[in-house]
């Protein structure tokens, strides 16, 4: 994927496209196509100290200075409050090549290619410089900008204390009072160490946009100098890591190993660049969790960790549609083993504490994930031996009542929460303001409840056990669901049914009732829901979280935390429900003559978006107002997963 100078006529334009690498344990590397950090989360190495969490910025950037016959040139792009470094003036092109970022610089006849790669499963970053055709004698100076702070925070020089030593071409940096060692190696040149030296006031434009402080300092331990002679072809490798031995300085080999690993993920997807890009994007979210010794799913980069709800929604797309069945098996087994009181964890502890169970939907989405696992693998034996007991406990927990006021009411529908709790995915809370109160009987929760009962009945049937009780209860749930949730006036579903009123706000939650493996709605009602959602909520990049006709609609997701929380589910566009919409649409209109073209039209905007925001991935959210500017996490697991799942399950079968 190629980008040229027309994409960075200004720095403000250049930072609008970002790149992301992930190491499979929660660590990552990210930046912009002009090499300028514009977020506190940007950096060449953000290491995960307790996989996949405790993420710390280790190496922010490398400041590159080239001197040719006494003339100085800087490749480093940056901002301070009163100065801008324009390294992008020398940048000819940016490539995302085999998923890895490449920066192509030119100074006269001298070409410099810079590539970045993370070592998979390790907290190490590799930066390779290829310098060709220098006609003048000179030197390249590489200055690492080092840090050691939680990736959510900022650092200031008066509070930063490091010790730094050199051993040959190795710099070893130790943060004060920490049993951690940062190592930086360079394959060539000589090292010069500095004392009490800092890069002051690096400014992050996106942080100011989010209403936050966006200026910080970085530690400079020293620099490397490598001589350039006329006609020399140089390959220089810099490796930075923390608390791990650096076993190789062969940058070309390390990059080749990562390309081979990524190619292996795509072996079963020989055609179609769009699908291959989604499969590559999915890989970044599947990570190892140390506390459970199993795989998990990072909800979004750069700031989210792994959550139960997001994992269950994303699992079919990230692992099943991509053929990663062992990862799916590992995740499903782990969550089953942590079932408690009929609930699955929403958040795992980073250390030895107990998980948090504050969600009503993660446990119910689990049934959809398990059933999808069966459809893809036919591994009924695994479900029977390792998952079924926890699934039965969940059903009983919801029937008889469990934590957070989650219980089945007399009408067989599930009610949950209170005015003070947020248990569904629309969980924004700004101070004491519950932005989207959805306690009571939420529409998607009860669609999931019906689906869970039907999944249980089907698994019982397949294992030659009696599932009549689940089928009988499902029939009662379906009857009550239609009686309680059908909105005759709106020709759609109510969003929440409370004790004394029904919420008729037009939200995307109702599409779940038509898109699950066992939909609670069918026939005319199902088609009416799809049509209503299409007419009132559909946009090119997802579904509006609230109709634009609603007086509480907020169409711009900007400003400080309070303003953003107030818009999060009040009009902001979300991509993940679009996958459910596409499934529902394909289901109710399967007999349309032009169904293939209609479905294709839903994916076309993402061909473009994969070249925007975080290149090669899909954003968490977008403004509700046109032009649907990407917001939130620049790479979101369930956004990628649901577009990928629906593409594989709903669209690809039509191509045969």
C-alpha cells in the first residue's frame, strides 16, 4: 500500500494516516505515515510487561540526522509548542509492505529506506536502515528517545531518572528504582553516551484534540554515529528491547521471519486483497494472556485491553473465519473455566486477583461463539467435555437470578441492572451521569437469551440428551419477546422495556434479534426491523447508535472526556453492529435477484477505509454527522471481526 507526498502537504494532513504493528503479547508499535508522533500512545516500542497489559512506552522515536559534506539534514518529524521538525520534507513515499511500515527518504542522490518490525512474542522492536547511492562523504547519527512510563500517561524530565551505560555498541538503560533493563543495540558505528540529556516538549496534536495535556519529555541516553563513504551501500540495524536477551542483529532476517509468519496466516486466503487485509488485521488482536496462560483478544489499539464482551463478539470473526480454531478453542475453554455464579468474566485481573463480572451480555454472547465454533469445526466432543457444564450454569444463573440483579422475570425475559449500573455494551458514564440508562429488559439481551436457550437445545439434541426444557422455555421467551418488544407504531422493536415504560429510541441493538444463529424474530417482523434500521441508522461505515431524528442525538465525537462520553452512544457510528445488520439483511432478503450486489455495496466503503486512519485496520467509531470522520481507537477488534465474519459467512457463499 503506497502513499506519496500528496498525503502530507502539511503535518496536520500527514498525521491523519497511522500504522500499527503488534507482537502477540499486547505490545505494539505505532505512528503516522510521516514518522511524527501525534498521540501519547505512538512509539516504536510500547512493551507489555504483564501480557497483554501493563503497557509501557520504551522507545518513542529515533531522531535521525545526516551530514553530507558538512550539510545537515534531519529525517525526524516532530512538534513542540513553538517549533516543528519537518523530516517529512525529505520523505518521498510511505509503503505498508507485507504489513510492515517502510519510509523512503531521499537527500539528493542518497536514498534511505527505513523499516520497522516487532519480534513476535517478544518486547523487541527492530529498525532497519538501508542507505544507497551516497555520492558525498558523511555521517548518519541515530539518537534514541527513551522513556519508561505507562502508555496512558506522560513524562516530564524533572521526574525521570535513568542510569545509562555503554558496552560496545550496546546501550543499557535502567529506570530509577526499577528492576528493568532497556537494551539498545546498533549493528554499526560508534556509541557516544550523554548525561542528563532530554528531548523537551514533544507535542502530540491528537491529545489536545481530546481535551488532554499533550506535551512531554524523553530521555536521551546517547547516540550512534555511522560513517558514510561515497558509493557505500549500508544496512544498519537498531534493536531495542526490555528485559529480554537480544539474540540477533540481523534485521533483514528478523523482518523476513515476520513476513513468513504473516504469509502463513494467509495461506488459506489466496485471492481477494480485501479479505487478506482483514485477515492480517485480525491477527493483531489475538494475544497471549499471562494470568490465564491462554489466548485472549485485545479490544482495541492503542488504549483498550481485553474484555469478555468484546472477546465473545469478536471471536467468530477473528478466529473462526480466519481458520484459527486452536485459538478459538483456547479462549472458549479459558472463559468456561472462569464461570462464576452463571456469569463469565468481563475483565481478567492483571495479577492474582479475581476477575470482574460486571456485564450481562458477555455470558450470552458466549453461546453464539460456541455454536459458531461447532459450525466451523464440528468439534462437539470438545463442547460436551469442556464447555457444557459452564453453559448449563449460565442458563441456571440467568433463570434463578445472579449478581447485578440479573434474573429471569415472570414473563421469562431477562432483566438486569439498576439506575446506577451499566451492564450492556452501551455503558458510557460521565461523572454521575449515566448517559444511556438501559437497566431493565434490554432488547439485545433478550434476543441473546432466546438464542442461548436454542443453542442449548440444539447441543443437547446433537449429544443425544434431552433438551426439551430449553426448547419449551425458548418458546415462552419468544412469545413474551414479541408481546413486550414489538413497537407497532414504529414497525420495529423497543430498545428497553422497563417496569413502567418502554423506550422507543431508535438504536441498533434491535438488529441482534434478526442476526443471531437462532433469531427470535422471523418473517415480516424481521424484515420490518431490517428495513427500519436501514432507513434510520445505516451509514457507509456502520450504524448510528441513535437516530438523527432523536432530540438527544449528538453527531460529533470530539472535545473533553465528558463531551465524548456524552456522544459515545448517542449518535456516534459504530462499525461492529454493521456486521450484524449485513447478516440480518442477507437473511431476510436472501431471495432478492441482486442480493450479491447489495451485500457488496456494504463492504465497498471499507476498501477505502483500510487506506485511512489506521492503515489496514478498521476504526472503533465514526462521527454520526457526515463526513463520518474516524474516531476512538484507530484499530478495533470487533469492527474488524464483524466485517470479516459477515464477509466470509454472508457474502463469499454467493460467489460460488
